[in-house]
C-alpha cells in the first residue's frame, strides 16, 4: 500500500484551491455528523445515501424507515459518506495531495464538474459489475481515482513523496507512483479480490478521469507536462555590452 504525502507540482493559475478544500471539509463534516449518531444509527443513515445496485435498478427497495434521496441521486450523495476513520483519512489524503493541482489545471467550476462526473461513473461501473448485490457503496474513492488519473495525464514527471506500507519513505516520479497505484486497482478488480474495497468503482473512476481530463482542462494546459518552451536566442549582432 502506498500513501502520498505531498508533491512538488506548483500552482500556476489559482492562489487557493477553494473547491478542493470545500470537498475535503464537506466529507469530514458529513463523517463527523454521521458518526456522532445525532441522526440515528450510522449504518442505517449511510445505507439510505449509498449506491445499492438492486435499488438503483429497481429490483429492490429500502425499508420505509430508511431516509434517503431517489436512487439515481445516490450516485452523488454516496461520494460524501465514509464508513470508518481509516476510510476517510485515506481518501482525503489522496484528495489533498492531488486535487489542488487538478483544480488549478481545470479551473474551479470545471474541477467540481469533473470530480462529480468521475464519482458518478464509478458508481455506475460498480452497479453494472454487481447488478444484483445489495452491498452499499459509499466513499469518495471513485471520484478521487479520476483525480489520480488526471494527475497522471497532466503531471507525470512530478515527484511524489509518500510512504510504502505506511512506514517506508519513498519519492518517485508521478508516472511511477500513481501509475503503480492505478495498476493495482485493475489487478485487484480483475482478480476479484474480496474485502471492503470496491475495486470496480475505482476502475470506473480511473476510466472517467482518463477520458474527461482532455475535455475539462484549461486550453493552456497541455497533457504529459511538457517542458516550457525555451526562450528565443539573443541576436548575435547586439555587440559588446556598454561600459560604465
């Protein structure tokens, strides 16, 4: 398991990634409110706002006492609910490290639309991969997978500083760090790894991120982080500099 800590990619257009900070704050706020049990049992609350494939496809219905939006809207609401402290900490760490640069590269409004689009795509892929399951899907990891894919396309030569297995420090180019993380998502999805991680939701977010990044980025931002153009050479006939 790899965890990013920070990267060396500078902000070029925005002074503050307001949307990214807001997304992190909303996720933390929702998690704190749900876990406080002010509104009732956390598992019951999350089930009402989660993506449940059988409910999404009309094959089942939630119990009447479970409060939640219409099933299609859970493709968005599920992105703001997390099941544990480790779940939200891991997701918010990835979003904190990679999201600011993607907001910078796209602009705040485009970034918000991109983030939500990747999240919706991840939920749809998860639902079609297991259409008859009643397992609820919650978490921002699908949307964040799209953000990671965008970072890979836009800043592959950036350096990522992080930890391997949560202990060993590492710094590596983004194409290796993020690329390895993405490869692991595909491997786990193909192998059908069991557990509490919705691998196909990650895969859906990655595909959406790869497809949508060229459409949402600023016109002046180029893919694969090419080096800036070299300054034009000075004319040779300027003569010697004046002396004072």
